[in-house]
């Protein structure tokens, strides 16, 4: 009954927007545009709060019925063609300043919503999400999850076992490939029917990323990392004693030196280590509205979940903790996302709920990078200096590999949306051969078991740009304030210059204000010893 009442409220609100838009020949008024903006803001804030609340509940119950219901309401709101029409026609009537910024964010949201909120798109997304979450491979050991398979790929000393685990993991894509390809085609077709160039451009615009600048950035990353990556692969041949390096060997190659450090960061020490690390930056977790839970391992398929129920008042984070420096870095990254939600202090809900993902990722990566630093390892994890030096060297190598893998995903997603009718498996392995320069395996379809392509389409660039934002910010902070680790000034800088604004200003503007330069990938390259 409650759901029917809520749905009725949304129908009435949508009817109100229809009345506001009037007939096609009638131009909208400034009052009507303001009413649509206020209505959208209220509904998006309310549905976002409900989704966050039920996403948190899903962590414990493993059920998503209510979450799917509120996702449906969100899609219903952002896909309203009448709201799009009013905002589009009324752009000439919007004042400068806050109103202009609210209009930009709302207009971008409803433009993309014409595709994301489409019933057929949402239905196919839901089918694939359910498939990924329920996938199990059956072996003599019983039912094995995707997460266990990925851990074996990274940790097994037996190359045959690594290959078997990878092939079992890639089998997810064999059954999902047709639906993933259909979803990409569907998004593109709906975007073009709605008058847009294509879905990829639409999604980039919503994230406030210029398409040509992004493509140029991918070319630049490819050029700068190419020789260094080849050197890493050459070294791996000798280290692993293998004539051929395959895709399932890349993560394991980094495992040995990392495992030596894992004893210094057992699970029962990580809460204190992370809390002290952030306190050293001037961020007291005990004084922030962040509730942290470490127990729901069985219900979570990811390393962490952050739900911002009410920005600056109610943020919740759940973690699957494991021993080791890598999981501690992931813990720090999750806390970075949570801290972002705890420090947004804007009066307009749109500025809280529509923050570009690359900006949040930049903050999260900034925190995660602490665990890769020599001074952090020796100060907070009590790692011997010689071991810390060895780890930071190999970690840079591992990050170069991951950067090339990220480049592969980014290129594939872009090309797939340019022509989704082509053979996507051939496209993937052609790019794989070009970028990773390892043996191809056309019998496998690993691109089709990447959940981001389904649930977070056109989001790969956020990880790439997020790493660049973090590296640029760290370089500026070290140049301006000295040491990063244990410097309480750092927290004040981040909160005052980055976090509190939410999406009040474009992320590029905040980055330039904070670091005195636009996005500059050279800081990431220097961090990886590439320059």
C-alpha cells in the first residue's frame, strides 16, 4: 500500500510537469523552469536517500527487492521527457550563479536519464546484475564464487591452477556476452532516437568530461606507459621462469613481495592503522558521522560498500577485511569515499547528489595511495625500511600493469559504443593484443563479465582520471606543505578546497583552484617513475 501511495505521488508530480510544459507552441516561463528544477531536486534527493538506505540493507540481507523498486523510481524521475523539454527550452531564462549550476546538473541528469531510465534498458541491466551476483562455478570442491576465483588467480603459485581459475572466472562472460552486447546496442539506439550523437558522448557529458580531451588523454597514457610496460613484462619472464606470460600471470607476479608485508597488517590491526592514518591528516573518524561495519562478509560481493544516506549527517561503510597491505589500501580508499560524503556542506541537494564519479574517485585514490608510500609503511605499519623500499618499487610496476589493463577497458568501451554491431569479442582481443601484448584467447569473453559495463556504463574513465586527480593533489600538497603522512594540514586543505563543495562547481574548476593547474597527467607518470 505504501509503495502505491509513493508511486501515486510521483505520477502527480509528473503530471504537474506536463502541465507546466504546456503546448508545443507555448514557450515556458522562468517560473515554470524554476518549478521543474525544484521538483526534480526534491525527487532525486528523496530517491537517492532511499536507494542508499536499501543498498545498506542489502549488505546484510542479500536481498534487493526494495532497492530495485527505488531504482525504478529514480529511473522514472530522470527519464521524464517533459522535464527535459522544459529545461531545454528554458535554458535562456536561467540566471547566473547557483541557478545556472542547478540547471546544468539537472539538465545533464535528465538527458542521460532518457536512456538509463528506459524500461527495457533497466530490465536488461537488472537481469545481468542478478546473473553476476548469483554466478557460481561448480568443481570437485563445490560451488565457487567469482571473488574466490579472482583470489586464486592472484595468489596461486601453480600456473596451471591460475589458468584454470581464470578460465572459470571468464566463463561468466560466455553466458552474458549476448546480453551485454545487446545492452550496448540498446543504449546507443535509444540515445540516437532521443536526438543525441550516441550514448558514450551523453554519458561523458553528464560527467563533465570533454570527449576529445578524453580520447587525447588515452593516447597520451598509451604513449607514455608503452615502453615501461614492455620492460615490466620482460622482467616477469625471468622472475616467474616462464617462457610465456599470460593474462592470468600478471597479478601473481606482484604477489610475493606483497605477501611479505601482509604479516605487518593483519585484519585485527587495520581499524587502528586506518584511524591513526586519517587522524594524522587531521581527520578524526570518531568525530565524523560515519558508521563503519566490518562483519558482513557473507553478504557482500565487493570489498566495500559506502552508502551516503544523508550527506554530512549519515554515512555508512561496510568492509570485507582481509590481512595485508593491498586490502588495507582498499580500506583506505573506501574511507576516502565515506569521508567525502561526511564533509559535503551544500544547501542545494543537487550539489550533494550529482557529484561526478571521477571527482569522488580522486579523493578515494588519494587516501588509498597512502598505503603505497614508504613513509606510511614505516610509520603506521612498522615495516622495515628495506622492505618498504622494495615494496614501493614493485608496487609502481604493478600499477603500470593495472594502468595498461585500465587502458584496455577504456578503449574497448569507447570502441564498442562507436559501433556496437561489430564482433565485440574480436574487438576486445585485438585491443588486448595491441595494449597488453600478451597471447590472445578468443575462446574466452572476459569483457562480458565486467559489471561496470552493465551497472556503471562509461565509468572506466573515472578510475583513470581519479588516479590523476589524486597524484596531482599529492604533488601539490607535498610541494606546498611538505610531508603528506602525519601532516594535519592536509585534511584541512582537502575539506576546504575539495569536499565541502560537492558539485557546486565543475570538478575541473575545483582542481585548478586547489592545485593551481588544470588536470595534468604528468604527476601520475612521475609517481610511477615514468618521467
